[in-house]
C-alpha cells in the first residue's frame, strides 16, 4: 500500500485557502480516485456526479445519461490531444481535479489533488495518522 496526501485549494472572491485534507492509504492512484468518487465518500469531494457524465459521439458533447431532460451543458474533459476522456481518466492524469476550469466563484470552489508521500507503507506505520483521524483507507 502507498500513502497519498490529499490536498485542497478553495478559491473564493475574498481569498484562497490551501491545505492538507487527509491522507489515504491505497494500492494505487486508481484506488485513490475510486475512494474519492464514492457517493458516500466521507471526505465530501462531490466527484460522484461528475463520474456519471459521458461523451456522446453522436451529439458530440458531454451528457449525463441519467438526466436526459436537463438542458445543462457540461464542459467535459479532454486529453492533451483534445480527445474527450472520462472524468476518471482526466483525474488520474492530473492527480485530482486541481486543473479544472473554475466558474462562478461567488460562493467559492474547492479542488482536490493528491501526491504520493510514501510507497510500501503499512497500516501500522500510519498509526498516528489513524489516531488523529487523518487516515482513510481505500480498499
């Protein structure tokens, strides 16, 4: 298992805030993403809704197939060749959603991104983080 540090930056009109949100013990970055994208995610990253959005090649736009009555337009995510990708693929390349475009900062917007802190870390080595309620384990 590897130890990842989950960072955040909150952007708002009256100022920005950055810091460490938590530490996540996971096998790899895909497990980190899957943990953060759970609907019941205790860290409240709110990525669950973004994972539903897909690219419709017929319409040539991003849509939410579960909400076909919505007129909402989605910006979507693109790779370096400007090919559409899923939110998960985009986050794995960028190590979180810290690179997304920011909109309407009246109420503020928070982005999350991770970095590998230690490879081959055991749960026992992270006991102090567990005691401080800073360690989340992605299985």
